[in-house]
């Protein structure tokens, strides 16, 4: 994460203002996550309550969305106008929480985030040095992080890292005009999040019954006897496949 911040700062210093949105996303998302992580260090605390954390996330997503403003999005044949704002805030906060939910077993979230960031860097047009600097600095940092986060993990991402990465992903997708492709690019993140939503909704509707053994869904596979390494490899493979599809679709539409 520090490498990503450093890459952004150096890019801005060199005159590449395109690094600002992703850098702002890392900082704003990281601050929310840091506050949550620090609160969790207190005995008996589960972190910032959701009723306070979600409004805070949306509030800090506003400046990131403003900096990443791009009214024309790929797959949309018209200027979004005011519709940009709900879409942008939902994309940033949704991406942040999806990445955060996926950060449950060693190596999983870091590998998927590195794949998504690499794709966003590949989709950048020539001349986008600032954006590429942040994206690839983050990818390099994540690959180094994975060396220590692989099972058994010695270093953890925490909410500071996962929320910061999610904000940065959302900001980059908005800035590049490919935000509507973000759910496809982050399909594994989406599936993990949907598993939690389905589980909670079904549990409340049926008075305690469950769809999955445990959510997020990677824990269900773990309870079925899959090792963490196997889950990582399978989920990363799915991430790579949808990443390739995303690149192909984006380049087809752009042409």
C-alpha cells in the first residue's frame, strides 16, 4: 500500500495529475479502514458499527468520485449527467466492501486485487503515466505482500489495506470510464459479497436457516475440506479468466 502511495506521489510530482484519484482513494479508504482496525484492537470491540461506518464510507467517497469524474462511461452511449454521482459512490463503496469481505483467508484478496489492478493498467491508453504508476506500484507491492501473506500468513492486510484497495479500484475504473465492467472484472469479489447478502437475507426470512455452511463463500469451501492453497488457486484462476474476458470485451467495444 505504501508503494502505491509513493508511486502516486512521485507521479504527481513529475506532473502526471492522473494519479490523483487513485491516490485519494488509497488515502480515504485507508483512513476508514485504519480507524476500524484501531477500534478492533480494543478488548471486546468489533470495530466501527455499520450504522456509522457506511455513512463515513459514502462521505469519503465523494471527493474520490469528484476527482475521478468521467461523465462518459464505456457501454453507456450518453453523458451520465447527475446519474454519475450515485453510480460513482456505489462503485467506490461497493468495491471497497467487496474487497474487504474477500479478505478472509491467506493470500486470497491480495492475489485477486493484483489481477484486477493489472487489468486496469492494461486498459489505460498511452499517455496515462500517472494512473499506470499507481496501479503498477500497487501490483508490485501486493506481489511482495503475498510472499508474507501466503499460508501461514505472517502479515495481514486488515481493513486499512482492503478498503484502501477497494477505493482505489473504484476510482481507477471511474477515471478510465470502465466502471460498468468493474463487476465483471471483480466477479469473485461480487460472488463473495452476494453470498453474504443471500445468507443474511435467508437467515432472517426463515428464522435461522442457512443457504451456505458459512459466508463469505470461501469459508464454505474450507468447511467442505478444501485447503486454503486450493481455494486460492481456484479463485485466482476464476479471477484470471474473467480478467481476460474483461480485457477482450473492453478492447472490442473501444474499437
